[in-house]
C-alpha cells in the first residue's frame, strides 16, 4: 500500500513539473451518480442516486490525445428491500481521451477509490449504522464520452464497472453511471 501511495504522489509531482511547459487545462467538475451492485452476491438490489464533485487537470499529449487525472469526492451506493447502503469515496480517476476538433471526445481509463465511510439506513426504523466490512480500496475501469466547448464549459457521460468486490463478505461489484458538467481554464492563456 505504501508503494502505491508513493507512486501516486510521484506521478502527481511529475505531472505538475511537466505542466509548467504545457497548456494544461485545470477545472472543476460535478454531477450525478447512478450506482448499483452486480454479480452473484448482488441479490435484489436497485439503483441509488447521489452526487460527485472534484477537480481535474487535462494534459494535452498531442492535438488529438490527452491525459486527464482527477480527484473526486463521490457518493455511491445501492438500495435493497427496506435498506439504503451508502458509501463515500475519494476517487482518483486516470483517463486517456481521444479528442476531435469539434470538442467531442471519448475516454478510457481506470480509477482507484478509497472508502471514507459506509452506512446502511433502515428506512422503516429511520436508523443508520456503519458498515465495517467494506473494502478500504475499490478499483474500476472507466469508459465514457463528452463534449468540451472552446470556452471551457463541457459535459460528460461515464460508466465505471468495478473490478474489485465491495467487501470480503459482499461478493459483488459496485458499478456506477456518472453524468456531469465541468469548467476548465488553460494555464497558458493570459
């Protein structure tokens, strides 16, 4: 785990150094998450709607390819009969984007999430309790597309199927659809 944290910090500092000589696009993003469980251990679960918000930095590698790391606070979960399960994650997505001059782009990548807190709410009793058996880390793939206007405003759609199980006792994966908006500024513009 320490090696992963050190490698992540090294990557962030390396990209910060490279950013000094590039027209890096920094921005804010926020949107809606629709998440649920899938797999053999999912049972009868339903979608849970929540939100996410965070920051992004886009590094243009060429006229058509860009690399975009993000740091997001993401509320996710799922619903069962009479119960709502919620998880708060700090997400670190990394995507490569294929961009068209019109502003449309497609993206592919992966993300790591750190589970900050997991709770279960029993609706009939209006009672909340912590869920300690959730895995600390969650990894997922990322597939999506979006549009970025020349003035920096944009919107994106992303699907993130989980690679890792939600917990030791929960043999199911948390999958998430995200629809969001963002605003970016280029560091090289005056």
